[in-house]
C-alpha cells in the first residue's frame, strides 16, 4: 500500500516540475527577444513531453525496458483514445489542413516505425526483438526532420498560436528552471523505483503498471492543456497538442531512451503497439469522415469506449 502511495506521490513533483520548467524557460526566452511562436514550438511543446522523457531516461539507465516502452506507447494510446475522445465529446474538434495532411500522418508513421523497428525476430529472424541504439539514432533523426518542418511552418507564416507567456524577473526565471529540473528528476526517480516495486509486490508485470498508472500520470499535462484549449474555444490547439506530443514521445523520448540502452520487446507488448497504430489510423479516418475535417462527438465516444475496453483487458489479463 505504501509503495503504491509513493508511486502516486511521485507524479506531484514530476508535473509541478514540468510547469515550473516551461514557465521559467518561456520567460527567459522572452527576455532574450525570442518570439512567442518559437517558444510555443519548442519550450512549451517539449515541456508537455518532459514527464515521459524523465521517466524513460531513468528506466533506460536502470535497464527496465518494459517501463520505457509501456510508458510511451501507453501515453500515446491515452492521448488519442482518452484525451481526444474526452475533448471531442465536449466539443467537435475542427482540424487545420496542415495538421490533417502532415502532423497526423507523421504520428501514424511514428507508430508504424516503432512496430517495424522493434520486431526483429519476426522481420529478420533475430533471437531478440528490440529497439537498438541504431534504431534510437534513426528515431532521433526523424525528430530533427520534424523540428525542421515545424520551423519551416513558422517561417512561412502559416503557423498560428495565441500563446500567453508569463514574464518574470531574471532571478525568478532561472530559479523556476532549476527548481523545475530538480522536481522532474526527483519525481521521475521515485516513479521508476516504485513502479518496479509495486509490480513485484502485487504480482503484475511492469508493462501493465507502465501502460496504466505511469502513462496516464505522465500524460496529465497534455490532458490539462487540451481541456483548457477546448474550454477557451481554441479547438485546433487541443488536437495539435496531442498529435505533437505523440510525435515527440516516439521520435525524441523513445529515440533517446533506446540510444541510452536498447529496449526489448516482451510479453504482450505487440498488442499495445498494434492498438497504437490502429488508433492513429482511426484518427486519420475520422478526420476525413462526416462534416469536413472534424473530430465529432460520436467519434470521441468510440475512442473513449476503445480505451475503456483496453484498460479492462489489461486489468483482467
């Protein structure tokens, strides 16, 4: 019981740390005359994926591959099925053409790429299926391409985001960055340590812990950002936030984690990878069905229903 409590408490410094880091870094960037658009594309976008990044770095250092893979795939499944499902149930989500034709297919590509890269035994008859360090470097290369594409949108003037940045004094900005990093590192260390301990104590796999508690916890920034965006009538930001996070998670976080230490494919992870591909494909199909480029309420209900069935399956099995 205490191990489970400590696992949950680990999310408190992790999530506060991400907020402090984003606020401090955004304020510093503003002081150095960096535009709001650049800050939104880099600092803020990176900030929502920081919890996954920290947890995966610690998982890789401790060679706990089930948590590394489960956290990212679980987060991406939660992002589409739960976050987009819930937000589109609140309000129909209209999607911009650039997001439809470029970001959503890139998120689908990232899901397929991980599935192909990690299935060494099925594709190349290798004894071990894993994301190797070479695979990690390839994923990081895709991340560089994605960032380059994002900045090209900014330079072309087709990027729009109404971003409000809080400005603090230099001392407070630096303090927020330092405190944010300390909290992130502390929270990430606690989560990985107690996720393994809880899995062992109650006799379930580290994969299931990562796919449920850890992935949902690290995805809370995306959930908060998307719901807030919908309530403020900024529906395009709600879907862009989720799709961008999924791309960051695979190309940057999983790429970096597998570069530190190879991530092996174990247990029922094939199901998780296939569901990730299916949901990414379903998002693409839903956007093109019905009333133009829009994610409608009934489609959100389907996403949430799929997630409930998936969670039920994980708990039963």
